[in-house]
């Protein structure tokens, strides 16, 4: 079945460590790709999105993601995490490349320790 | 309003009872979406409203689920004869245009069916 996979369910890092969260999807054709973040007690917020152009996308708070079409991947990265990055991170795909519904991964819970 | 408002924030109900969840979108947002997040799973699309067009109900899991929206205002999601598997966080999002690129999410309603 078509899906979005986030292989890391729980990640624990120390402050200043580098972060990479994996996201793979199984849709062919044109897609729009997103990372959302949910900080404790807050609503889902858009971190970054890709829909065309440069496959390396920069988002808020120093996050970036790289779209690799051949690998059907859109991994999220941050060179140096902070305690305030503790949150749940969701990868999402618009499988029609211009539609109105998102398919989400199961999320990755990130805990950053001091 | 400034954001997407959902109420109640928490709801505990007995199995078999009906519940109504409310979403108040950002003023001027023509599109409104309902998603569900069950424990350990990603967000699942439920239903989508765009202006006065017929809603896209393709994600509703059973005929116990229904939703209404009058024009571009408040939406209510109704679950009849609740079951334990209905326990989840129900999220509403609205967008200015008919596209996932502009979603704003609410904080959700946590429904627990006991």
C-alpha cells in the first residue's frame, strides 16, 4: 500500500549532537513533501516543505531536509540540536503534487538531553 | 480568530454515546479538514470541506462518523455510538486556498472512549 514511513520512532540525543530523521514514501510521480513539528502542549506547526526547485530545503530553527527522488526520501536534518528541539516530528506527503490531503508518517519522538 | 480553535480540548465518553467535536477555522479560510491521530499512528485524513462544494468524505471510517460545515464557518464532527477504537486526537486544519501548502492546524480534541 502507498504510505509514508518514519523508521525512527524514538530518538534521544545530547545537546549539540547532529540530527537526521528518516522519511520514505512509496508514491510515484509528482509529490509535495512536508515536515511538521509538535512541541509539547502545542499544535502541529509546519517546519518546512518541498514542492519544486532546489531539493535541499531550509526551514525554521535551523532545520533542513533533502529530497532525493531516486530514493523516495525526504530526510530531516539539523547540525546541532538544542534542548528546545524536543518534540514530535511528522513527515507528510501530498501524493498528488497539488492536492488537499496529506498522508502522514507515524512520527518520531525526539528528546534532547542537556 | 488568530488560529484554528477546537473544543473541547479533552472529552471522555462512555462507549455507545454520541459526541460532537467543534472546529472554528481561521477567519477567511475557505478550506477545512479533519484528521484523526490514534495512539502510535500517523494522522489519518477524515473529511475535507471547500466553500460550498460537496465535502470529500473519503476518509470517514464508518457511517457512525459525520461532519457538517455551514459556508466558511464552524464545523462539527459527530461520532455516533462511540467505540473504544474511536479514542484518538481529532485534529482540524484550515487553509486559505484549496491546497495542503497552506494548512494551519488546531490543537486538537483528545477523545477517550471508556
